[in-house]
């Protein structure tokens, strides 16, 4: 789906959200409080989204409008970073439409709705390509019980806009919008390859600390060169095929029948 594909009508007048009457007042207040708190932590160095900043009201309106538009999803911490990047590139209406369509993609919806089964499937698919591309580091992570959820969730939640310098994150977004979710996981493997030599010498705690708080300055060209070396094909199967096979296995396991061996 194109990011600017039309949505069902929703109105935001002068920064005031026209809330759906079926959205419980308690949930509404909880969402607004969380939005208020999260906005204060969104790109704080830019000083443009915080209270009194030029984009504060726009960001607040878009996030509040989304919780009205999709009360089944609500507001989830990290959404503010995605909306903020869109605000920097689009006007309010287009930013809201793009934000809503972006979050409606299967991968984003799985993470923001905390669909544990589907999230585990994405992690399993990621590990297939992790082992294929970086076998030594993969074995080191397994030995130290460092699982993908520890570092991947934040990267996927914010589409790297919180974890990477903004200019690099925007370049990631450009390719993501062209290639889809596969590139998010290819980028993750690029990060691991960039720091492979350092990570293989670390224990669990230091690896987790590095990956959950990446350096503020990354060598951009070296980073994208690392991403370029990542091959998203395993045993002649591409990302989508691997993911689909794992999803099928998961459904069969839930039904009680043993999954086929690939």
C-alpha cells in the first residue's frame, strides 16, 4: 500500500481531535498522558517537538488523531519518533495519512499490537539470515543467550529513527519505502556486521548495552557498505519465503501437528 493512499475520514480541527464517542474516556486520557510524556522525549536535541516548539502541536495532533482512528491499537511508546520524521517531510494531513498507512503494514502492526506469536516468527526469520551472513557472531550471541528481542524491538518500533542519527535513519527510510520490511532486518544485520569485531569480544551485558544504545556518530559509508554485503537469501529462499514458511510452521504447531522440516 502506498504511504499516501486515502484513509477513512477523520477530522482534526485547529489541533483539537474529534474523538470517537466509542473510545472510552479512561483509555483516551491514558493515551493523551503517554503521548504528552513521549513527545517530550522525541528528538530532544532538535528542540522543535517539545512544549513551545514549532512542531509540538502538530505532533500531538497526529498522535492523538491516530489513537482515535485506531483505538484497537492506541498509542504505543515509540510512535512519536515515526510521526516526527514524517512531520519533517510532509504537511499535517499527508503526515497523518502516511503515519497511519505505515503503521498498518504487517510488520509494524505485529510489533505495535504486541502480537507475540508473529513477533517470534519475525525474530526466527531474522535469525535464519543472521546465521547465514554472520555465523561467528551468531554463535557468540547464542552462547551468551543474547536474543533478537533485546535489541530488535526498539529498532523496528521506531524504524531506526531513535537508534540511529537522524540523517542515517532517513536514508534507511528511503530504501525501506522502496524495498519493504525486509530492508529493516537487513539494516539490523548491517549494524551487527559493523560492530562484529567488537561484539565478539564482549559478554552479554556489554553487547546488550552497545546494541540498545548505539554510538551517536556512525561512519555512514562504512555502515551502508556493511548493509550492502548482507545477502537476504537462505537456501535459495528470499526473506518473504522464509517468513511465510515459518508462519505456516507456527500455525501448524498451534493446531497440534508437527511442522515439516525445511
